[in-house]
């Protein structure tokens, strides 16, 4: 498989149009003024972007050809996700986004495949860019505006008790909101209905005292769905213990990217709104990290816990994925 260079320039001589549909068409048609494909017109060869375009086009043809089960669509979708690992996966999902208007069948199955495999999408922070995971969320929002009403209602029923993905559902709400969208796919009614399900999920988590740090329910950043209600956030303190502390700290670590590399910091102020730093230190003294992700989180905590604000970071040359959402044996 052709590898994508880590710092490839893809915008030479090409300005992205303000019209989203034109931009999609120019990428799908591999126009000469698109930096991704410019060289191909002079070398009569292939490059990695053309390879991705061909694979995504094949994927669309497969799911359009006949009625498929959810599992069949999911297998084909996972093949796309496996084309490239790391941050370059964003180009695969960006290209898929261009082709969503060509999906004529199995759109509900594709919607569910993207939803349930969201944590297989790379979330490396990019400098003025959108990660593969965010691209997938944007595609979810688009499909929710184009599927029929029966499928839309089925999906609402599918997610109405999905406590594990409450932050993902919040992110879908953001991209589904007509005020956020910069294209013609606007549907206020569907946004309202989807947002209503999101609010009900949050309410059930609080009423039923769901431990969002438990293995069964944990996904990174779920706690921020409740952050505006400070009293509700404080209730999660009782769930922070030897078994869950690293998941809580995972939520409290933030990442940035710039000329100095990847910066990692601890949200000291936000931590203190839930639990005293000394309490966390006492818990950490009683246990050992169980894997490389926990070791990295402990490294961030040890180096940032005494910093004066949330903006003092420690820098690394490469990105380390410390997300504990996919680790079930912690």
C-alpha cells in the first residue's frame, strides 16, 4: 500500500472554495488544480490520495449494489478504516464524506457502522485541521439529515439508553444543529428530536446514579456533558476510586499541537471542582498503573499537578494516544 508522507503538502496552488458542494465535487473528480492530484496529470501514475479515492468509490459501489446486513456493511466500512492508521486516516474519512450523497441504499446500516466504530477512528489533534474521528461525526450528522423518517426513529430508539456514548451524542448534536451546518442539509425538527434524546440520556444517568467511569459506561469526556451543572458534576466524585481514577484523569488531561510538538496538560482547576488533588494522590499511592496508557496519564499528572494554571504543558515530539475508552481490563 502506498504510504502517505507525514508532512505532505496537499494544497499547492489550490484554494478551497467557499461552496462545500463544489469542493466535494472537485475532490471526487480529481481536478488538476487540486493539490492532492496535481502531479498525476504529469507523471501518469498513482498516489496515495488516488488510491483512497478508488477504495472509497469501490466501497460506495458495494453498499449500493444490493441489500446488505449491518454486519456486512460494517465489515466493508472497517476495511476503509484499516487503509491507513494514525492521523492520515483523516483523508480516508474525508473522502468518504465527499461520497455520502452517492449512497443510495444501506444508509441506515452505514450510519450504525460509523456510530459503533467511532473509537476506531484516529483522534490525533491537528494544527488547524479536523481529525478522522471528527470527520466521522460530521458524516453521522449528515446521514441523520438524509435517512428516511423510519430509519431516523429507529436510530433514536437504538441510542436512547446508550450511556457509554453520551459525549459522542452531544458531538453529533453540535454538527446536526442547523446553526452549525454550512451547507443545505438543514433540518430543525430532526435536530430538536435528536437533542431531546440526548437530554433524556443525561437525565437518566443522573437519576439512576450511573457510574460513568465504570468499564461498562466509560468513554472519554462523557463527564463534560454535565459540566454546566456544577452540582451534578460534583456527584461523580463518589465514583472516583482505585478502579476508576485513571479514567477520571484521562478526562482531565488535554492535548494541544503546535510548533513545539504535542502539548499535554492537566486541567487543574476543573479537577479541583470535583475532588481535592491530595485525595487523588492518596489513591494513586495505593495502586500501580496497569498499562502504557495509565503510565502516561500518571506521568502527566505527576508533572502537571503543581502547575499554576491549565495552560502550562509538557511537550512530546510524537502524539501518544492515552484514551482509555477502548481498554476493558483496566
